[in-house]
C-alpha cells in the first residue's frame, strides 16, 4: 500500500488540501444545467431530517428509515453513480428546500473502480462541499470512509490511501466530519459476513454497522440540543 508518509503520499496530501481549499471558491453554476435534482427523499423535511447522498451503497440501504429512526432519514442515493452524476444533481436542489440537520455522503468508490486518480476524486469532493456551502451554508457534512468489500478487495489499498487522506483533510474544512465505517467491517484484518451476494453492497447486518457509526458521529458533531430533540 502507498503510504502517506512517502514522498508520493505527501504530494497527494498537499494537492488534495489545495483542491479542497480552492473548492471553497468554486461556484456551482457550472453544474446547474442538469435536468433533475437528486432523487426525492422520503418522509417529511425539518430540523431532524438527514440527507443520505451518494451511490448505490446509499440507494440500496432499504432499511435506512428504520435503522435511523427517530431521525428522519431521506435516501437520496443514485445506483451506480460517480461524482460526475452526483454533482450536477446536487447543484440542482431547489433553493427553497428546507435544510437538513446534516448530509451523510458516500461517494467516490465507483470513480475509483472506473480508474480515476485519487486527486481527481478529491477535486470532485471539493466541488461537492463548495456546492453545499453555496446552497446550504453551514449544514454539516459527514463523509463516510470507503468501505472494503470482497468483490473489490483489489482496490482496498487505494481506499486506505483515500480514507487516510480524507481523515487528515477534514480539519482544514468547516462543518465537515469523517465517519469510519471501514474499521467496524473488519475483524483481525478480515471481512465479516456483512455483504450481499454481489460481494460489494451491504446486507442488513452491514447497514446496521453503518447506522451505529452514523448515529455516534451525529451525537459528536451536532449541537446537543439537536441530538436531544431528534434522537431522544
């Protein structure tokens, strides 16, 4: 695995930090020509709503509402999506849409599988965060780490680089937080029985692990009064 304390790893981190800081100046108008916004979330909006945005790992979370109750969880995932598909649709959210309490993002894995370089993925992450700021101000974003999976074990070393770099980049960004779903899915370095037959997506047990991690991070990063009002 390419380590971040190597010369290449340090260059990656430096470029990534630059891209994320530059992303604060990025305007979302480039993406406003999409024909439609993100898929509509289920349930009511309001101060206890959570938007789960990303690729099929979000879309296929069929038990999301139940797993996150009493939070109001909106599944706004897109099957098979890369950042190129997520960004324009995210930018086309109606400006009058009520702000959620937080956005939970899982994206970039399909980009990596498609052969995109890590710096390009970080660049798109910067654009996502810039669009968030433009449309929603300081709504917190919780970035989920890239998950390991049996069907994509070959890219796990790259995922580790991405996760390590993301974790180090978070302190440079405002209202952005990291959630480690990778470690709970591994036991003694091996994958547990948390996957669907396709060996890529989570089964019910895997998604319960995700829900536990998200709940814990919400409790840590959101105001105590919000957590008390929304989660009891």
